[in-house]
């Protein structure tokens, strides 16, 4: 069923047009209220309600897994994308002399760990150059040869939404036996993702953007074949069979035989968990398919109005549906984002692109407000 504008579920002031979800999403009212309950739980940690944390953690795992078609056993909690990518890099072997394949200008959180791994292995990082008309998929597939040992990619470029066809890439990775690591931070929950079509080794997503979760909350899918790997941290919660700390020192047992062994320390946050449960429950109710369809309508309208003004952007068949980057031949004026914000239209600049990233609290009236502000500042 098609979605309508969901602005009432957020706390946006009248007249504000917020187009910066790709940087930071506002949280849902329901998630904020859950966070308040979590804060009261922190205020009174002796209250029995604290015992709900274990259940909330498993709810989060199951809800996130449901977004990609994975079981809760395959989901770990991580602070950030860089934490998840570092975990992947620590558990994948790069054969001596082979390369890690990435996009040129890829988001840094999915770069630095691979540079380090390549140096240790005596290999290199291979940065794919974007092709004509914002084509990433063709150049990626052309670069996938026997010299590649790991492929680490996003679903789209973070600065402008230019698409990477992960289904095609994963098929070639499987054919060649090359591990695939996906940074899905800028796509998961705003666009459908099917694990059976993109069977990656690791999928990582920070929660504070399209997943509507609080900061320092992220998720990592770990394929079952890596469930015997080594986590970045070693803590008691990641173990099974350990002695009780109520009657002993808690030391012993074995790492859990699932992705839970990779959980970040202090994953059982009394505030973050209930907020994330509410956010993921709402996304599951809306569905990524319906979210993407609604946002695609807004982004297509942005693209049309941008083209009327001579602004360049990825064409429809080569961009993700839920956000877009706009370019112009001359540099953007300094301070333009702040000046537009003063007019009630919030965007950001990333890698020379004016990035427009709407969400379900936006409508076509907001698109008009956005371009009214832009026209006024560029006049």
C-alpha cells in the first residue's frame, strides 16, 4: 500500500524543510518517548524494568535481520560503520599481493581498514574510477579480475546517490570466489535489500541515518561461515557457558557460536535499545519498498527541477531512489547551506555535490520550498 507523508510521526517545526537524512535523521516521536523511558531506567537502575534489556536486544537483532532476510543469529551490534568494517577486515584473509577493490572517493569508514589490511598483506587498494554518466557498475565489473582478493563497496556513492548494482557485482564475486563486504549505511531501510540476491560476507550499517536509530548504534550482518571468527573486543556477554558473576569471577566459557560473538562492548544500552526497537518496528510496518517508492517520487521531482536550472545529477537509471547530489559548472557559493537553512531549507554539501536527502516527513511542498530558497540565494 502506498505511503502518504508521515510528518506527524516526527517533531519538525512548521515551515521547516529538512532534506539532510543522509547526514542525520530526526528520530521518531515514539523512539524519543522510548528513549525517555530508557533514561528513567538509567535514573533508577534498580527498577525491575531493566530486566527487559535482553528481550529488546533480541528484538533489535530480529528486526534488523528482517530488513535483509537474515536470522537474528547472523546479526551483531556495532558502534559505527568503521567498527563493523574493521571487524570484517580482521576476519577476512587477503592473499599476498592481491588487492581490495573499492570505489574512488568511497566513504572513509569503508576505506582505512582495507588500506591497513592491504599493506600487511603486501597488496594494494584498487580504486575504481567512475565511468561516463555516473556509471559505477560497469567500471567495477571491469576491474574485477584475478588480482582482486576482497571487494568492499556501498550500494551507492554517499555524495550523490549514484548507484552500484550489487546484484551484478555479487554474482561476479561468487563466480570468482571473492569475499564481498557491503557498507549499506546509505541505503538500508530506505531501499529493499535481499540477502539471497546479494549474499555478502559482511553487511554493515550505522543506525543514525535511514534506520532512524540513535547515535552510536549500528548493525552488522555476519555470514554463518564467519561465525567462528574473532571479534574486535572480548567481553563476557559475547560468551556462552561462562560462570555466573553473581557467584564467581565470570571468566570462562567460549565465544558464542553466532554473530553475537561480534557484539560491541556495552551493547545492552538502557537508552539505545528501546529507541532502536521502536525505530525498526516502524520501518518494518512501513516497509523499505513503500519508503523507497515515496522517496523516489520526491527525488525525481528534485531532479526535474534541478535539470530546469541547468544542474547536473546522476540520471534516474543510475541513481538510488531516495537521495541525490546536484552539481553545477561553477563552484557553489560559500556558506550556501547555512544561508538556505536560514530560509528553512536544510541540505548539505558532500564532495562538491549539493546533496538532497528527503524522508517521509517531506512532501512536494517542501521540494518547492527547497528550490525557492536555492533560487533566492543563487539569484
